[in-house]
C-alpha cells in the first residue's frame, strides 16, 4: 500500500470515529437509582416471601417433550394442593440488589432443599410486570449428587426444579410464571 492510500485510509477512519457520539442511553445516575430501587424492592419482598406456602394451583402446558411423556402428561394439566414450599432469606446475602432465599419443597412425603437468587424485574421502573426473576434449584451441600427418587424426577420433568420463573406477590399470595419449560403458572397461598 502506498503512502497516499495509507493517508487516505487513516483520514477516512478518523472522520468516521469523529462522527460517532458516546452512548447516552447509559446514564450513571440511572444505574445508581436502579440499584437503590432494586435494594428497596428486595427489602420489601423479604417479609412477603418468608414463610410456608401451599402450591394451591400448578398449571402445566403440554409441550410433547420426552420428559412430559415419561411422566404421562399428555395434555395441559392443572395440579391442585400440590406441594408445600417453605422460604426464608439466606443467612449470607452477597448483593443488596438481589435477594437470596433458601428453603424446602415438600412433595409426596419427600423434602428437597431449594434456593434461588432474585433479580429485580421491570416492575422497578413503572410498577408493572414481574417484580423479580429467579432460577429455582436444589440446595444440597457441595459434593452431594442430585436425588434419584421418582418424586425428584417428577418435579424436574414438570419444570418445577431447575427452572426460571417470574415472581409477583400480593398480601398472602404469590404467583410464579414459568419462563422456559412446562409450568405456565403456580399460584401460592401463604399458610
């Protein structure tokens, strides 16, 4: 490449970068404000979520997956008074903008330890939409392998465990919307 072409390429590149403007959509004040509102939401949710809940209604959408077929779900299904969920804030909270919870699910005379970390949802901006999102997962000690009982397998195949949910709460009631797998919605009533 000769000197004239090199100079011309450099000039065009410089003019191109001069035309670029900084991204004004990321406002540092808005980020700080979002963190403050998220922290406040987590504080407000703690007493609402803490306690024992009955899974009053669990709606499963039929997806024709191998897992659903193995457990004989062949159409949209609603399970009532399905299980009991007990929740409490985890003893160690690592981030004030996220709420960490631990507890257990009691189903068919079996108890499985669970946990999740809440992430604030669009509700913090306009008081509409889900308040938070989370992944419900087992909370076994490090080194413990996942359970192999048929009850645990059932909970996984319907999409209750190892699934992402959107959370909404009202006084004495809670709703989870399933985001990825078979569960459409779970309605909880506080005991």
